[in-house]
């Protein structure tokens, strides 16, 4: 059973509820004596089901990312249609937090304390995950492959229950800075960033490379709040600084605004854009596809609009999934690719559990991924984790927008966070 609360099918408030619920008779048998310790020993797990919790921004300033969780719900439906994992159906419960940290806290407490999920998967957003970081680790709930590249999600020593998924934003910024120095000696850099740990990782990465030259190269830094209506004034301030290079660390809504404003101002900087806002469907087209020509970014995923991947086996697998489980979706939106890739990795962990879905074993398996191939990652990029490596993906490739798609250039770049 898969129902959407926002469509009025589920009486719960505040989000989405996906999954097949156990019949009352089986549930009574489990609670009534057959496995009296199961709820205590294996939260979110019964003889036939495992509950996975998620929060995402189905509404609010980052609602473009809502497609990610919808993809994940469809993916787990596919898994259930194929028989589940080790005899267990996946009950994926996803709630809307509107990209609001207080709402995330409320919804995650609900997932853990009321729904009693076995784990959290791909919860979205840096400020939102920051709000639940300590709580989830205190509760010892696996907090896996979260949907943000903030560098701190790899801190296995202090937060052993939290693991990131995508490459570090800080490493990404280091790559842009090195490219800038090669291509434009004497550059004057302006930075727009979201005022939270997501945005702040970008100036930090630039500083890693520039060191004591930072103040001489970076002529202006300006931040914005997710509650801002527009960033027009910030963009005008950055242009007025005399910068000839621009780095934008913004979520899709504000990234599209930045691209359009740079064009409207007649400003022509060397333009770097965070890879979390490179979706052709969600960002580049709304900003005006022609307006973004020449923008440089990085990615670790295959671009669904890249002709080079038209007959790629991994992307054909993704397209077949989309056609069957998400018909009518915008195939130019790489957020669907992201959701599919993260779900594929989550499935790998569940398979490695070999039917032992205790929280401790789930975390152990997540920290023991070796050269895992994810079909939608770029050629040459594989997933690796260990008990001392909670950054599953560390490699990226530079690419440039040509008005229709992202054109990759150079080789795959391995990065590691300081």
C-alpha cells in the first residue's frame, strides 16, 4: 500500500506515508508472545517488515528536492514487488518538513518514537539534519546516506550513527578554486552562499586552497537566508565588487534566481555553481537555459540529458524504472537520478545484513562497502566506506553547461576532506 497524506488518503498529518502495513492478526501474534522481545531488540523490524524513516522538503523553499523522496518511495515499491529483502517488505515512511529545522525535529521524533523506524535514510538538508544530528546519535539510530554534502557528516568519531552520501561540499569548492587559479591568474572572486553549514563549506573549501591569500583573491562574500524572497540585492552587491569570478552555493530556487540575475545584469564572470543545483529540469530551464551557458560545476552522477549516456546500461536501467514506477516524470531532472542512486546503495546495505536488521548490524554493513558499483554514478566512481571513512563518494568530474546539457571535461578527480 502506498498512499500520500497530502492527497487526503492518510489520516496522519504533516507528511507522506508509504509502505505495506502488517495485518492485525500477524501483528497481534508477534506482540502477544511469539517474539516478545522483538520490539525491544529490533526496533522497526518484524518477521515480515522493516520500517525506514525519511524527511524531505515536499513544501517550502527547497521543494524542488521533493522528487528525491518520491523516487525513493517508488524504488522501495519496486523492491517489494520483487519480493523485498531477506523476506522483509520495506515500509518507507516519509514526512514533509518544509526544509524547516524545527519541523524536522518534530517529524524525526515522530518517526523514531511513534513509528519506531529501524533507521533513517536520506533525510534532506544541511540545516535540517543539523537539528537532529545529536538526537539521532544519542538514540543510536542509523542515520544513513543523508541528502547533504556538508563535510561534517563524515565525523565517525563524534557521530558514529550518521553517514553522508554525496561528495563533500568543501572538497567541491577546493576543486573549483584550483581550476580558477589555473584558468584565471589574478582572479577576483565573489561568493554567494546560504547562511548555514551547507553554504559555509564553500568559503571554507576556497580558504583551504588559498590560505593566507584568501583576503586578496576573494573580494566579496554575501550570504542569504532560506526565508529570503529573492537574492537580487545580493547579486547586485557581488557584481559591484568588481569580481570576475563567481561561486554560487545555493539551493535550486536561489540558484535559478542567481543565474537569471547575472544574465540580467549583463555580468559575465567565470561562474561556478554548486552541484546540488544543476538539475536541467529544476534549475537550468527555469533560469533560462541560454542564460546559463558556460557555467561550470562538478558531478558524480550521470546526467540524464547527456547524449553520451543514451545507451548506457545504468541509465537504461534507471529509465526503465522511471517508465514503470514514475511515469510522466521530468526525465531531465537529475534529482530523480540522485534518489535512485541513494536507494540503490541503501538496498546494498540491507542485502549485506543477511536478514539481521538490528541497528548495530545495519550500521556495521553501511561502514563496510567495498568498491560498490551504483548504476547512475559516473564511470570510474565507486562507493567505498570503512569504520574510519564515512564519506562514501569522494570523486567528481568537472562539467560545463552548453545550453542543453552538461558537458563533462577533464578526468575524474579524487578528493578528500581536510
